[in-house]
């Protein structure tokens, strides 16, 4: 079997600075990878926020040539008149990041591997053991039949029930396409490590754009689960502006408002009957998928990245290349409610 350590380069100097003192808790590992379903660009915005706002140094660089299928996901190159001017080089890395209070944690970001999942998972497991990682946390967005006018919810999974807490079983038992993040969580659990993830609920009609409220909800949940200060407040303005822009554009179409109001009734019925096993609660007439898709095709086409800006700054970040918490999880539950 190939040695998992042969798949990455470890910066010895950064690793030395990560050594924990006697009795100290090991760092948290947050993993947000590009490649799996990520409604509202939740993981992307979360990763951008952490790399833009916090101090970071590169700890691990994976050999992406061994892990990616360039034919299935071709990197972008820029042709300028008569020459190739730029190349969006794919990366898979782990940074050592300091939160707003100076506490160190690990951030794994970049391209989800296409190949050698088990080998990469074994490599991460070795790093978890080497640095005494106390908890691994993943995050991504999933499209849900929820309205943007209600608080953003999330579904939590974990390797121990105590990490999940009490949450309604919205999905029951289902089979879905796998992701590296899900496999990593399972393998860490099998090895006795603590791991969890948040699948943030994004209104399905906003899944193709950037939905800053979902990233804000993700950051707040990670803060509650880990005790880290991730400067989530910096996204509040962008989240507010995003909702205001959505409300403005939705107000221009009676059909869109009808869809949103139907989802609100469905959502409220679920919250009132939270003991039910189905997210749909009492049946509420809503448009078919085809009707929703036809109406929102125009709506989504008008969205621009500026409309749903993640709000990250362009400040200096030594860990970023220039070119490039348990809760009830009732749909719409906010961290503030959990804390209050």
C-alpha cells in the first residue's frame, strides 16, 4: 500500500510552532472543500472569509497531480491576445490559522480530491493524530424547500451522538452521492476521533448564487461547536444586503412572492409540529418543481456575484495565495436562539 505521507509536503517550521504543551487541547480542524454540492456557495464563502479575515500560514500542501482529474474539472486559464497570461492552479492545502483571539486551528481548503479518497483520508488521519486534533468540522450548503425570509437552519452529523445534540430526523435514512468530507468524517469516527459537519439549508431557488446568510450561519455554528472566534460579525452586513436585494427582486414578481409565501406556510407548519418526521409537515399546496424552475430561471439569471457578495476583505494574508456547533437544527433555527 502506498504511504499516505508521500501524498503531501509538510512545512517543518510551521509544524513545530503547532506543538501543544502538556495537557493542552489540540487544535480544531475545519475542512471546506470545493467540488461537492455547495448550495449558495456556503463552503466557498466560509473559506474565503476565514482566509481573508484571519492570519494564516501554509502547513500542508497535497500533491494535486495525484488527486485530480483535469479532464473532468479543467482549471481556468487566461489567454491574453497572443499568450497565456494566467493559470488558476488547483490546490489542496491545510493552513495553520489564528482566530480573532489568537487561538490556532487548522483549515483544510481547496479542491476536493477526484482520486485516492482513502489515501487522502488516511493522510489526514495521520495529521490528526500527529497534532492531536480535538475536533474536525466540515461545512457545506444543501438546497432545501425553505424560504429566505426565515432563519437559516442546518442539519448536523457527527461521529458521536453527544456532538449532534437533539435535532429532528428530517431526512430519515437516505442514500446520496458521497463526498470526500463525508468519508473523512466516517473514517475519523472509526478511528475514535471526534468529527462533525453542518449541512446548511439554502433556499433551493437561491442555490446557484452566493447566499451570504448561509455562510454566516455556518460560521456561527462552527463557533458554538469549537469555541473559536471566527469574526462572524464581519459577514452580517453582507448577509443583510443579500436579503434586502433578494426581497427587492422578489417583490417585482407575484409568482415569486407566491412561491415564497407557500414555503413560509410550509416552514411554519413544520416548526409548529416539530415532532413530525417529515419536513413538509401538513400538506401545503406549492408549485411543482417545473413551475418553480421556470419562474426562477429568470430570477437566478439576473443574480450577479455582487448581489450576494460574501463580504470578505482583500487584506493581506500570508497563508493565502494571491492567485487564486451542536444545535437543534430545526429548519431555520439560529445560533442566537440556541444560545438564548
